């Protein structure tokens, strides 16, 4: 392996490490979902204000301590998930690098590609379809079937419903939004600028909820 590699050992040991990280990531994602369910039960998300216009605690919220604790846990767990995701991707890249040098990837190539795709699919929260020709979505490079991994600061762990996407888009008319999508097995980074055009809306595409469990 290269001198600058952060991995040590042979391909099999790296494969074992990647699988261990994936298992850890799934445990953390389960915890995040549990804390997210706490927020949903209180009718709030990660960014909703907990005080009214006069800076008093909102009277439609039950347990402020529970909400603040859940938000803190989610932020911490999100950081851990991101760190693990980075390690997993680097591990897969290292496996490919070793295979290129030894020309021994063989049947494991499909397994590695599948693992990469599954990791990315689990980060998707919305599905793009009906991209109209000449629309802002088309100009940004969006394609039917793209899965949204990130829209501005919104990601899977912050996503509650489609109204969040609508709010970001509405508040970004004429401005560029950083977009990360999964297309097949490739991750694409795009710049989307919502604006009026000759067709309907300010995007020119349909965006729906995406659940990887239902799309296997």
C-alpha cells in the first residue's frame, strides 16, 4: 500500500474493517431515528424555534428538556455517522486501489459496488422525476430517477417532510443551492438555481419522498 494510506493490512482485513464500520453506522442511524421520533412526537424538527415571538417557551410544546436533549444527541450522532461514512468510502477506495495494483478484485468488485450504492441510498431522502426540458432542474443537470442526498444544509437526518424542500427552494429563488444526488452508483454534485421559467413552478421537476426500504 502507498505510504500515505491510513489503512494497514491486506485487502481482507480492510474488508472486515469496512463491514464493522457499516454495522456501527447502522446502530447509530437506529439511534438517530429514535431521537427523531421523539421530535416528531412533539411536533418539531431540528431547526424549529422553541420560543414564541415574545421569547417565551411555546405553549404547544410539551417537554422542552426532552426536545433539547434529543436535538443534542442527534447532532452528536450525525457527526459520528459522517465520520464513519467517510471511513467506509475511503476503505472501499483503498480496496479498489489494492485490486488495481494486484489485479485481483475479481468477483468482489460487484460486492464493493453494491456496498457503496447501499451506503449512498441510505442517505437519500427524496426522489426526482418528470424533469422538464429547459427547466431550472434541467439546467442544473438533474435527471429522472436522481436520488437527493443533500439539498443546501438539508440531509436525511434533518429531513422530516417535503415542506422543508419547498421552503428551501422558495427562499432561494435566483440563488444557487448546492445539491448532491445519487445517479445509479455515482454521486453527482450540482448547483440548482430555482427561478421562473416558461413552464410551471420554479424547478420544473417533481420531487417525492424516498424510502430505500421500499425501493429495493
